[in-house]
């Protein structure tokens, strides 16, 4: 069985319920369409550590990412809220660092949830 997680922007939590991500997950649509018919489990729904903080030096973020690794999470999908700008083509700097930290732990990063 595959184990995955979803990473979202902490600031977006001010207006986001996570419903779009979870609806796409439950229906195996949009960013999760490739899992249709597979044995896969959503193990975590986590947020970045906020704007202006450095994920690489945050012990709480390290604990979160180590936990994902120890649980056997093989992929983390990043929510649409993690890309900034009018064209949403680039991760914000904190999310980009978190993605690098995930990849250093052998966890694949996939853009897109809903």
C-alpha cells in the first residue's frame, strides 16, 4: 500500500477548510487521479511553518518531516495554495525549502491536489 500526505500553506488556513483537497482525494480526481484503483492511504495533512520562518532550522518542521518518513510516506502532494503569483508557477520560498527537505528524505513531491 502506498502512503501519501498533503502539504498546504499555513496562511491559506485562514480561509481554507481543506475541503477541495479532501474532495479530490476521496474521489481520486484531479491531482490524485493516478491513484484510482490503487491501494493508497492518506496519512497526513500538514501545513508549512508560516511566512518568514526558515523550515530548515525549525525543529517542529524537522519533527513533522521525520514523522512522515518514519510512517513510510512515499509522496507528498502540495496544495494549490503553495504556489504564489498571478500565474501560480512557483512555490513560495518556504514551501520550496520544505519540498527540498522532503526530497532529501526520499519522499517524492507532487504538485497538485484539486
